[in-house]
C-alpha cells in the first residue's frame, strides 16, 4: 500500500509557472501506473504560461475559480469542474478569484519534461 500526504510532497515551480506538488509519478516511485498525479496552485490574478503537452491532461478544480483556455476555447471553471485537455492542445488557466485556484492534474501518459512545450 502506498499513501502519500500532500504536505510531505515537495513544492516546486512547474514548467507552466504554477506551484506544483507531484503526488504520484511512475518514474519516481515503484508504481505500475501510466499516468502521473499532481496538485497545483495558481495565485489570485496569475495565469499559467501558455503551453502544450504531448500527453492528455485532466484538471479537477478543488478550490477557487478561474478561466480555462484550450486552443481557441475559453470557459469559466470553479470548484468541482473537471477539464479535459487533449494531447498537443495549447492551454493555460487564469485565476479570476481572490483566493488560490487549487486543482489536481492527471497526465496520461505520465508527465515528462521533454513532452511539454512552453509557447
């Protein structure tokens, strides 16, 4: 059994400039997973850098509100929203609220630096 506590996962600045904590990654743990799971935070007024991944990505919004941009589409998101980002989609998220925008990121196949392009 593997149990991870978020507070014990090291915070880092992700390639898209949000604060990220990797929770599960098959390359960094002895896990038989195709995907990686991370916890992300975007501060009020901030926007992640426009980027694209070779992998698909799913965001699940835990707290806050924002605006999600995928290719030529824009839509508001809030706590409880699930967003699917297809592979190679141009994407970013903007925190439109007054509190942190907090979400989980599932990347499948698992995230790798060489699979991300900052635009």
